[in-house]
C-alpha cells in the first residue's frame, strides 16, 4: 500500500530523533531497528525469558526477531556507526498517526497501551513512555511497535509515563467527548499533545471540579505545581526501588474504564455519517453499483485498494472480502468513527483514516521528516473514488484536471470513478448556497479530461439515477 522504501535508508523514524535507545530503518522492503547497549540487555532478557514471544503471541507487540545474519549485521553496522545489534519487525502498511484516527481508534490505542503496561508489570518490566505514536493499526487492530521503549525500572509502583498517557490519550478524548475537539487540531498543533495546564485552562475552574475531571486533570495539575516547586524530587523517586506493581495496576484499571467510557459516550453527528441512509439511489441502483465494483475487483484482483470518500465502509468491505488490503479514507470523522465501530471483531484487512484528501496530512516534526505526509505514504493498485469528484470540484474548488492528477498520484494501475451530474440532488445540496458555475461538469468533459492520462475500459450507468461508473486503467 505504501510507496516502496529505498534499498537502504539512513533517514530514521520518529523515535530516532528523540530516543537514544535506537531507531528504525528500511532495507529491501523490510523494517529493521538498530538498538544500542542500554537496551541490548533488556532485549536479551525479554527474548530469553519468553516475555517478548508471549507479547507477540497475544497480539500486543508487533512481530519482532533478532537479526542473526552476519552479512546483514556487518552491513548495517557499517552504515549506522555505533550500532552492532539489530532487530527486524513485521512490515506494517500503511503507517497512520493519531491525527488521522477517530475517537474510538484513539481510545483503543490507549487501552492497548494500558493492557501492555499491565502485562509488562507482571513480568517486572514497564514502558518508559506512553506516546500514541508507538501504536499502529494492523488490519484495523492496534499493535505496539516500539520495543525499545520497554524498560526494567527500579520502581514498579509508579508509572512515569502516566503524564504522557494523559497528554496523548485522556486529554484529547475528554476534549473530543465534552468539547467537540477534533483529533487533527489537537495533535497537529503539538506532536507531544497538550499540557495539563493547557487543558485545565480550556476546561475552566468549575469544570475542573466536576467528577469527570478531578482525577485526570485537576489532581495532575496540583501535583505538577507541587513538583515544580521541589527541584530534584523526580530523580529521587526514580532511584527508590519498589517492586510492588499492584497499586499501579489498580490505577491503570480505573484509567482503562475511563478511556473506554469516553469513547463509548461519543455520539457521531457528522454531515456525511448518514449518507448511506440518505443518498439518492434506490435499492436497485445501489445494488447494481455494488455489483459492478465487486465484479471488477474479482476480475483484476488488486492486492491493495484505496477507498477515498469511503463513508461508513460498504465498498471497503467489498474490497477486503475479495482479498485486498484496504485503506479507507474519509474527511468526515464521524463516518470513520462509525466505520471503525462497524469493523470491530471482523477479520478484514481494512485500515480506516480520517483525512481530507483536498488538504491531506502534511509532513511534520523535526525537519519535516518525523512523520511523512499522507501522499508519500499512500499508493494502491486500485483507487475507488465513488461520489467524490463533485465534492472536490465544488467544496475544495479543484479543477477536474487537478483531481485527476491527484488520483493518479495515488494509483498504481486502476481507478474506479463515479460521475455525479449537476442535477443530482446530492450535487444540488452542495451548491445550495453557491452560484451554479458548474454547467461545464458533464460526463463527456470528465471522460475527456481523465482519458488524457488514463484509458477508459468500462462505463456503466447507475440505474435510478443520472450517475455513471467509469473504470480507468493507467496508460
């Protein structure tokens, strides 16, 4: 699904800029992690004790194994001076980030982090941090990817990553649930999340006294103010041994319930989250459209499908049921939220993402290299653009040619495009408060524009509407 990695990439992943214990790099389409001396002993202990294999078997941690190929070790050691130990990880594609997740995705990532921490505590280990960027979604399910953040601390009664967990999970969920914040605005503005001071100011004095805020906002704020006045107290705590982890587990169990309730209490109300129920096809038209798409996918058998404007996922599911790895993208958070809830428990290779394709996620972080842009991460054998073109032309003010070139950038071979005429009720809904300057947007114009760079191989009218399905192949 993602664009191919270079044969040997020195560019390091997000952790490499900030975590001295190691970094990730790509070689020959595989994913490796260089680890340094401070983590090598911990890693050996995790492997020899069977803890790591247990975490992998329990789907808590991504599949990981040591590199024992002498030639590879020598090659990597020469390329990455100072490192002589390497791990290999299962490839996850696509890579997604918290600002592209829905509320329930973020909550499940947080719950997964807590479950991993509890499991580690019982074996005498702990997570050094609790960043949401250490979680990826593999076939729609969260998995932890940064094994180098596992540590053997002296204290197991306190989790020093708890404050970061609040910034990465609890705070954004509280703000989304009770104040209507979206995760994109929360995370893109600050890679490390918002501080407890920022969140407390946003809540106000009276809300900070409400039961839902006291333990997770007000108390941490008070403790931070006390700690800020006692310089060096944190280091003293770190050095004081305490193997009793049960107190921490009790606290984590409460926090797990809190995160779960915040997501469960979120009520989707997005503009397009009810599109499937309100669209203008009759049942025969929708069934015919699904049949055309399904027959095409069964014929060409693409390994990967990018479903743009996926809504709540009907066509993503069709693609996945026909063997494709699917990335399902929609700009409407609540459509993706409903889709993700719908996919829970289904063994389908679908990764949902909240992305506005007319304003996709940029490259961000240190030197704009920590997190790749959406466009650099995405490319599929087949792209579905169903009932999308008119949105990009009207709402995003893009030309048909610009949309064509965008879709081409994301497509290796096949493009399934739905044309919606200007007299369609959904088109009219888009231009309700606009001057109608779209008379040029005809089926012939769209076919002509796209045929400049693609070959039209099939055209089907959607019964009960003026819409058409156009199937293109790259020239």
